């Protein structure tokens, strides 16, 4: 059963006062009132339509959708110009929220890992920084640090209602008080690469979740039971690797092969799906494994299931919730059943994004900027129209 009411934001006024006051007192001199003002500016900036040449921010169904065109430099300039106000507010909010020593650790980490980003992505980030006035180093830190505790489920063939593939994706992450105002969709209209619609967060140029013009949908999950678990200093952040692969892939299998050829910063699971099949690639630090369906059902969360890659067996209740939902609705899994499965597998308090993909129909059902996102309501987006928009 879905709740009749829910909290729209896990960042209550009391929690905010205690958190910000406790963290910032004596270090940054920030105040609760200032932090609230920054939060308000972020929300207002993401919900105000703007244009810069062909590029634009649209808000259909309260979903911020940013359309970008051209070269990495051009797209970065468009991004930074259109989202200048919320980016500056996000930068100020981060400085207010984090103790100076913590912020410096993030900056140091970013400076050490900037070199692993592809030149085109560094160019894009520099253009965003120049156009918006947001610190380039802080932008880099945002794009190399995050890890998400997420889950995915796909059903097709005998498992789904009409045989077509349906993929669900929960994005669970600590939002530091920004759960209801930082998610967005960025559509990359790239003439020489496969265009992509990424479900992402303000300031991030990678793609944790998305679907490209070929109908290849994807999402990642940070691993907590890897046999080898460390930061690989010359490895790519997963969101960067997935965006690069999505711009080159025509099938789920092709995307998986591209990801397996990359060195990753951390162990990861990735589900990739197209109209015909879904795959989960378990990306260890030195080896990887591809998991395929069991009777048209495939699920994944934050655990490796391959014995050679894991330090201990999978004990994930969210994985069990997904597989139980698929079993309950076996032969009748559709978009509505997938939404129920995502709600059953949500992480309480940090379920920031929920997406259901229909690759064959080229549709994406999206719930963001609410907690739990999997409780809906969902906005349905036509992927063909989204990517073909001029």
C-alpha cells in the first residue's frame, strides 16, 4: 500500500538548524537563515524557464529539463549561463554546510583526480565554471566523489504483461538537505555521438541514470561487498564512464562491453537494457562478470552476486523485495507493477529519484524532487520527442 501522505523533504527545519549550526559554528560562520536562502535560490533557479540561444530549461510537469547543443565547450557555456543562479547558490550552500577541513579534503581529492576525466569533460566543466562563476574545483569534486546506493529491476518476455521489456530504477542517496530541489534531466543533443537524456543532479555532467536515442537505458549501483574495495586513482568515476558509453552504444550489450573495457574508480554494478534484453555487469577492480536473466527477470542492488568478486554473500533486503515483486506479478509485469516494486525496494528517507523505462515504446516515467520518489506521482516523457527537440 502507498501512503496517503508523505514528507516532501527530509530536511526539516529543526534538523537543518541542528545540523548547520552544529557543523558550521566556529568554522564558516554560516547561519541557518543563510542556508535556507541558498536552498530557496536553488529551487527557484531550477523551476524558472530560461534560454541561451537554442539551449533552454523547460519545466514540464515540474520536471526541470535542460536541453544542450553543440561541442563540449558550447554545452558547458549553455549549462553555466542558464543555471548560473542555482549553481552559485549550490556552491554557497556547500561552503556553508561543510566544515572547512571536510571541504578541503574534497578539494584535494578533486585536484588529484581531475586528470582522469576525459579532456572533453574537463572542457565542459571549465565552460560551466566560467559561465556560472562556480568554483571549477568544486565542480570537479561533485563529479568525481558521489556514490549512490540504488537498485534496479527489469522484466521482459514471459515475465512481462505483453512481452516487452520494462526496467525500473531507484536512485537512493544522501542529499544534504536538497532532496526536493536538485534533481533534473539533461538532454545532450550531440550530432557526432548518440544523443542522451540523463537523469542527474545539478552541477553533475556524468549520468547515473539515463536513456539514449537508441533506447539503451542504464543505471549504476555502488558496491558494498567487493572482494577488492578501494579507490583506484586512475580509474573513471562510474557516472562519467556511463555517459561516455551511452554516447556510443546502440544496444545494451555494446554498452556493457564498453564499460568492461574501462578501469573504474570504485567497484560498481550497472544495469543496461534495450528493447530486447537487460544485462547487469559487475565491475570489479581487476575483473568483471555479466549476469543475465532468470526467466525474463533481472535485479541488482549494491552487492556483487558473483562469488569470485564478492567478499561475502548478498544479504540485501531491497534485492529480495524486487525479486519478490517480480515473482508476485510474473507474467503481468507492466509499468504500474514496476512502480510498486520500486516503492517496495526504496531506501527510506533518501529515495531521491525513481524511473521506469520502456525502451521499445521509447518512454520514460520519472519521479524526482520528492521523497520517497517511488511513491510518485510520475511524469511520462516521450524519449523520441525529448531527444529530437530542436
